[in-house]
C-alpha cells in the first residue's frame, strides 16, 4: 500500500508543480510521475536539512514534494537544450 500512496503523491506533486511553473512541458504522465517522485526526495532532503540538521534522504509529504518538484522542474528547464 505504501508504494501506491507514493505513486499517487508523486503524480499529484508533479502535476501541481507543472501547473505552478509557467512554460510548456513535453513530458507525459510518466515524466510527471518521475518529477513528483524526485521532488519528494528533494523535499525530504531539504526538510531534514532545515529542521533536523542531518543529511538523510527520505520521502516528504505532499507540500515538501510539491516544493521539491518545483525545484527539480526549474533545474531541469534551466539545464535543458532549447529547440529552435
């Protein structure tokens, strides 16, 4: 049951992050899911770093996942190649 919840939270966080960051994305459902899962790990890392002072990488809640997914999406867009 934990994996299913992780996937749902990841998909939701990726979708919200894509809605918050302006611009076009060429990623589908799988890319959105991966964005949310990576965002959850980034959000968990930042949450542990800010509030507990250790460097553990854990999954975050929905708010941390959205924040992490926004960060991951901004970094992805800034390092991606642009097509003309």
